[in-house]
C-alpha cells in the first residue's frame, strides 16, 4: 500500500487532463489505476528481490 501511495504522489504533478481534455474524470481515474498497477509491480519487484537474497545463501552452500 505504501508503494501505491508513493507512485500516486509521483504521478500527481502529471496533468492527464491535457492528454484527455474531454474526459477529466477518466483522467483522474487513469491516474489512480496507473498508481495501483505501478505500485503493485514495484512492490512485487522488491518482494522478488528479497526472496532472491534470502535464497542465495542456501543455494551457494548447498553444493
């Protein structure tokens, strides 16, 4: 949730209403959806990196 909020704060200055001038409500919804998707992917990336770090010693010392 923290990374979704961080991504939302990073996207806040971007004016999507310029890209979508006839649908400002959809531009706001686009910002929320982008923040959710990018925040989720960023969290998944960090979780995967942490798993790799925890598995590294066991894979090195196995052989």
